[in-house]
């Protein structure tokens, strides 16, 4: 963390909040207890909404609903194990359905920050179609502007696939106060590249991120962000790389685009940590 706000940029700190300074350790969890520390982590339960996955080419294929189960976060021998379990089967309009339970925890409401360095050491689940991620999100529990999700590591389909996704997602309200997207996902690069999949890091042939622990990190500064893997920088982008043409392509001014990378959710909120498996 680069602030003097005890990890909470809640607008109550002095004018130096968010200014560059020496890094100070604000939050560490080695997961060496018997239960998750509820003063840090908010655990997603079965009551949270489900994500729906359908076969676009075959409407009669099984519809999968991904939910989270609090019991799928298991602490053992200094490790957080996030499990995936098979849930209920059903039918909807003649189409089979299947519920899958994963696990998800976050620091929303307990810890958020602006500018600093975060990392985690993880071994990814093996097998195709498995998903896991470590990312930052704006701490925002109300409808409104929602700046910048940072996908520090994200795996879908194969544990050999690591995506560093320097993407921002802005959500705005319509005239009735309903939440809607103003733009899709984009990358702030000089050439206007929008395909996140082209910014992936792959291991050598026959290696897998499921074979061993790796350390995934992100340094977030006033002027740049850097994605790291085992201490090596694998992607760096400076905010000045956001050209006027790229910004206008997505309906923003250059100043608005750069501002979104420097903020959490608004001037009063920063980023929270999230893990899902």
C-alpha cells in the first residue's frame, strides 16, 4: 500500500492520500488458521446470484449454473483450498440444467486501497473447463460509476493458460437509475488492441500452472501498472499509452480513460481483493 489510510481510502484521510510513498505492508494472510478470518474476508454463499453458461451452438444442450458455496473454502496445512462440487440437476422447458458450486472470497467492506503492490502464491486446479482467478475490484455497493477491474491472473479452459488482463469496465446509470454498460472490455494500449486473449502468458510445452505454486502480482501506481509472474514483469502499461484515438473509440475523453485507471470506484473508494475457484 502507498497510502497512510490504514488500507482504507474512505475519504477521511488527509490530502496526501493516494500519493506515492514507500510501500507499507497492510494485509497478509497465510491461511494458517482453522477458519477464514472474517474480519478480512467476505465469503460468497449459495444465496449469491448464479452465472449462466449455455451452448450457443446447441440450445438443447445442458445449461450450467455456477454458484458459490461457503463450505468450498477449506483451510488445511497453511493453504486455502477452493473446491468445485457438483450440485442439483433439473429441467427447464425441456432442457437439462446442472448447478456447479465453486468458491469465492473478497475483502469488500474490510480492506481496500489505492496504489501499491499485491500478490498471491497459488497452484491452479488441473483439468479442462476449470476456472480460477485472483483480481482487484472497485469497492462499490451502490449503482453508479464502477472503475477498473484488474485480472491479475485468470484461468479458463486450461491450467497452461494465464491471462494478464489490464482491462477497465465502466458501468453507468440510465435515465431510470438502472445499471448498464457504457462500454465493453478494453485494453489501454497504444495500438488500440482489444483482444485480452492476445495478452496471455503461456508456459513451455508440457508444463502447467497446476504442477507447482507460482506467485502472481500487480503493481499499481499513479502512472503505470505492472503484472508480474514469480517476480518477473510480464506486462507493463503506462497511462500515457492511452491515446486520444483509443479513448474516443470507446466513448471517453483521454482524461476520463486515464482517470479510471487511477481510481478505485470513485474518489472515496479503492480496490478490494478477490479470489475465486
